[in-house]
């Protein structure tokens, strides 16, 4: 069965600003302590080791609600019981995530490690959602905001994020050099990356139409 492109699938109600009771219940449940496993901040322009924090000076943290505006969804789940977790089952059912597998990223576990890490960090988009649930370790998912600035999303064990189809992004390990992530997908998985620029793709055009800059003010929080 060929996987359907996200441009052919209607976004869940939560992404359109209309919340079904089931999705709203999941979102509220996922908010408890979410900042302990998912944090975001604006990145500096340094070319230093990509695994470093890369905070601006002064630091500018980004509210998780800002990520919602970019189409990035997130939850905190219990990674110690992912095999039987009812909250995870609800999310999968509500969003149609029928496929699941695991990916371990480290020098010891990933074949062609150096090449893969380089490819992961190339700015790209996908024509379907990228769903990652961190069940061990940690890593960084970088996404572009409405002004084309990089926001770094740090995800630790228990954090689950959904990057919408068409968003430019990249991934890297942090200095712990290890992550084990559950990968989910609607239908058969298609992992094809389209390195920037690919603005002509329908998925990119739909992303801009749905989540493009609409005059929303910045919500960066200066660190104290």
C-alpha cells in the first residue's frame, strides 16, 4: 500500500484551531511536566559542534505554544511503559499512526554513522509528518520559524513530537551521543528527505498556507 502524502490528508482538528474533545483531552494530559522533557530556544549562528546547545546571548527560550503555531505538536508520555501506554494508544488511534518501528542513533548502533548524521543535519522537508517518540537518550530537532530563524527543540526520554509535512527541519544528537526513538507513520513509511530548496512541492505550499506567517507576535522568553 502506498503511503498517502500529508497534502492529501486533512490535518487533525487540533492543527486547524478546532479541537475535538478527544484531541483536546490528549493535549491537556500531555501538558503535565512537558517542559521537563521538551524545551525550545532560538539558536545562535555559530558554526561550532552541532551537538552543542547553541543558545543565543542572552538566551531566548521559546514557549511550547509557539511550536503549536508552527504546526509542531508535542506530548509527554511514560517511556517506561510505551508497549502498554493507553495515552500513546489514544494518540495513535486519533491520528491514524498505524506503522511503528524504532531507530537507535549512536556510533555503536547505526550503520554508516558519520554519513547518516551528516544527512540528518542537512536542512530538508518531508511530504508526510515526521513523528518521533524518544524512549531513551536525547537529541535536537531544529525547525524554521515564520521568519526563517532556527529554533532548537531538545527532546529527552518521554518526549514525543510531530513535525508537520512541509516544514524545513534537521536533526542531530546532543553531546550524549545517543537516542532511541519510536518512529510512527500513517500507512507504509516513506522517509524520503527533500533538501532545501523544495518550495515547489505541494506539501511545502500547504504548510505555508496552513501555518505561514500571519502576523503572530514573537513569543520568545528571555531567560532570567
